[in-house]
């Protein structure tokens, strides 16, 4: 990949110059409390390097899924507060995105100062399907930073063709941030000259979310471990009853195709052999470990069982490369977090190159109190990682390449 990067920009000199940074600050909140600040911490190095070099840093980001208009529930105020704490300097939050507040704050920005614009998705043009709408917003963002540059550092959004990710790269001189480059370097290790055995662990709720990546990975991996809610569609496709467990009946034919393709290619496809079957979906539901092929009709699987945890750990023991995306169960409930913990701990013990593919997997690592440095890499972008591994182009990266 040939793109200009943050070091190139710093080499050109940024003292007194505006720099618009697209970060990924989409953090989980409990009311106005950030429950996992991993993405804020990941965004910090690029922002700090620019501020320390005397740039006037204007950060744009989204939070949640507002419907193209201001919504107090999705304000970036908690993020601005946390960013200020981590940076050790005040990060002012504009009251809008490209309106009077944003214009006033950016115009008054001192060298080395940082301003955070309000949620970019409060403007419907950000995610519009109409390129003209997106280009209009990109131009207004560019106007906030006269003579400035753009740094794309939100890896979690580079798979989106959105104004602050894609079109803005044609409005301002564009550079890849350190986080985006680091993420892409890791993904290349998962696709080029992979050290084998190469094992992928997929979990999460829905098979439909991962159809493309499963199809592509079956041509590349040695072993595929499937847990989480999506495992029940695989078990059903094998002819087993799954009780009240999560099931995507419309994906059964697709999954049967995956099972046949894995066998044809000699890919070892590993499913749970037992599950924790619960009476209901709740943190304190009565549950018991049952064979994955004998889930009672009135129960639902909420985690892989103890024998499955041992099986999955054994299938990871000899791996040289591992990619993990998606929890093995409802890890938010303590009683059903054991499967996810078992996979994570197996990776920590492993000598393999281990990548945690963002999203719920990354959140689980932190929630379960596991050492982040026990993994080779914890991604900030689950969706972007999956699309890259699916073989898709990432629009935000294509936009950067287009400048060279």
C-alpha cells in the first residue's frame, strides 16, 4: 500500500497548521459513563503527536447510530472529557459539527490545541447514499481547517464510504494515521505469508454477519472454530435439534454449503460438543451443561460448555497464527462468560501471532480483566477487519491511495 502517512505530514511541518483527524471514538456508554475507553486510548497517540508538534488539531468522530440529527443520547461530551484526561489538556467540544460553535472554536484554536467536533452522524449527509450530499459535508469540514491536512486514523470506519472518511480525502491533502497503518500491517500478516497452522475462531450471534468472511477463510485457514450464537445454525445444519437457541433458519442451506466446502478442502471445522443450556435469557437463569447434539426443547444455549472449552483450547495449542472475532457466549453475564474466557486465555498462553478482531471480542478481553499485552494485537475495528479478510476493498484506504 502506497499512501502518505503521519510521519510524512510531521516531516513537512505542522506548527500552526490545521489538521483534521478522523478518529474512531465510538465507545460503549452506561448513561454518560464510558464502560470501555479502548478506542479513546487507541486514538490518543496520533492526536498527541500532532498537538505536541504544534498543530491545531480538529477531531471528528461518531458515537452510536443517531438518525442524522442531534440526539443528546449520542453526544460526544463524555468522550471529550476522557480525551482531556488522557491528553492532560482540555479538549473543547463544539456544540455542533460545522455550525457556528464549530467555526468559533476552530478559529480560536491555539497552536497545539485540540477541539472535538460534535457527533458527525448528527448530520444526515455523513452517511447519505448520495455522493453529492457527502461531498457537500466534506467541503464544509474542509472549510473549518483552511490550509489544513486530513489524517485518517479511525480504522473502525475505513470500510464505510462516508463523508468524513472517504470524500474529505479529496478535499484536503490526506495522510494515514498511525493506528490505521498498524491495523493494516497486522491484517497483511493474516493474509500474506501466513505462519501455519492458521486457526480462526468465530463467534457472535449471527452467521449472516459473517457469510463473506467464512466463505473466503475456508480457502485460507487450516482450522475454523465456531462458537457463540452462530454455532447453533451450524449444529442445526448437521441435523441436530437446538431447542430455543438462537437460530437463523434462512441460513441453513448456506451453512450446509460451508460444511461441505470445509470437508472438500480439508479444513477442520470445529463446533461445540457441549453447551450451557439455560431456561431463559437472563444473568441468573438456571442452566446445565448438555451435549450439543441433545439440547432440550425448552432450553437455549448461552455459552459453550466445559468440554468444548477444553476442545477449543486444544485446537489452539499448536497454532502459529490465530484470528479471533466474536464471543463464545453471552459473556456480559458472568455465568455465561466461561467459554469466551477459555478462548482468550488459550490465546494468552499461545506462542502464536494472535489477533483479537475488535468489537465484542476486544470488549470481552477488557471486561474479563485479561492482560491486553497477552495478545499480539487487539484491533479497534471488527467490521473493517472482517471486510478486509473477506477480500473487500476498504473505501477509506482506497481514498488515501488515490492521492498518490
